[in-house]
């Protein structure tokens, strides 16, 4: 399993690259513009902008995103 992890002082975001298909719902839906697609995979490159709303987890059709604030 290939899981990429991003951390800030407040949150940890993990994206399972085996599940991520680059659908980009997280990119389009995130109000903090945390995500971008790199090589057709979600990257939480602006994690410091995260407002812990859990939208990314809710909209991912592949359940590829795990977020520390989203039980």
C-alpha cells in the first residue's frame, strides 16, 4: 500500500495512492484549496490552509483520504 502523509501543527492528512484515481473531487470541493493533482494523484500541498471541514473525506469516491479531524 502506498500512502502519502502530510502534517501540520493541527492536522494530518493521508492519501492512499493505491485507491486515488485522480477524480479531483477533493481539489474542486476543498474550501481551503488544500489539494492539487500531481501525476493524477491528490496532494495536500497547502495543508496549512485546512479548516478541518472534512469535505475532502466526504467527496472522495474512492475513500482514499484519511483526515485526523474526521472520525
